[in-house]
C-alpha cells in the first residue's frame, strides 16, 4: 500500500471490484460504496474480510478508510 491510499485505490490496485465485495460481505452496492468512500463506519469483521480478500493486513484496510474520511471531511 502506498502512503495515503484510499480503499478505492487499493481495490483498483488489487483488481477487485466493489461488486465482488458486495458478494463477499453480503452487503448492497450502496452500502459498499459508502464503506469505500469512508462515509460509513466499518466493523472489525468487515475490515477483516476485506483484508483477507485483498491479501493485505487489516491495518492497511483501516488506514485507507481513515485517509478516505480525511478527504471527505478536510
């Protein structure tokens, strides 16, 4: 993960679509969109599932969300 990378950028880097996250997380497209943009809080379990799918550490996933939130609420 690059410094200050959003979850969306991480998904693109790993070739994972939001739609595939919907299937893994059993969430709607709108719910996943809110997670990816940092507008919705992510549970620990959800973060762990995303980390497993992307083959990255959970810390990487949660840091990317913190960066997305800073972009939304400067």
